[in-house]
């Protein structure tokens, strides 16, 4: 077994642990619906990373990752985000027609969905939808997720004729420095921290949207 494959197993195992953490934290969740959307997002993440990290079938993995950001957005904002989701598909189709590249089309749709999920997370934080520890975990988790994806973009620049190999290698090594803590923070973000010293006394339960 190669060192690279062993490293990939460790990376995927970390995502699996985060999935299990969410799966078995239902009894301690802030809200069942909030927890359900997080569990669905983590399930999509686990399947996506199976294709991305272990099988290296990138177009499939990126397409599956769409689901993760759909569920994150539904968690933070409810059904009001559906019109934005529906705009993603024609965007990806147009890009595929113009580039004839499935991965580019998948990545474009992924980028659009990430913008939606990150924006809804920031708005949820500004509205104080969650108690103090959960707001912090969501903010750090989604921001680290954003930084991770920026490094993913930088790591792939040299493959399309832009950027140096040194920059690409550095970015590739940095991806999991942010992706791993992002997953851990998000996995913990649906748990009720009633006894946490940083939970403010006036913090309320998350306000769930009707959708």
C-alpha cells in the first residue's frame, strides 16, 4: 500500500468520523430539523469524498458535493433559497456547452452553490439564529471551508496552464489544513452546549424557518 493511498485513507476516515459524530449526536441536537439538514450535508460530503479522495473520480465527487451545499443552505435559510438552486443547473449546462468539459461545469455549479451556502450561513450568524458556541462553530467551519476551496482552486491552476508548480504544491498541502477543522467545526455545530461557559444566558434556540 503506497504512502499516498494511506494518507488518503486517513483523510477519508476523518470525514467518516465527522459523519458519525453528527449521526450519533441527534439526542443532543439543538433542533431536530437543523440536525437533519446537517446530517444530510455530511452524508453528501462523505459520498463526495469517497469519489474525490479515494476513487479520484472528480466530476462525480464534485456533483455529489452540490448536495452538501444545498443541505447547508436549507439548514441556514430554509426553502427560500430554492430559486437560487434552480439557477445553478442552467449555468452549469451553459458552461458545459461552451467548454465541453464535465469537471469545469460541475465546478462552476459547485462554486455557485458554495456562494449560496456561505451567504446563508453569514446571514444566519448575523440574525443570531443559533446560540453563541454554535454561531462560532458555524462561522469558523464555513470560513475554513471557503479558504480550503480557495486553495483547491490555486492547486489546480498549474494544471490549466496558470500558476507555478510550487504554488500548486503549497496549495495542495494546505487544503486539508483547513478542510479538516472545517468538517470538525460543522459536525459539532448542531449540538446543544447548555453547559458551555461561552454560551450567553440570553441565547435562544435556533429560529427554524417554515421551509
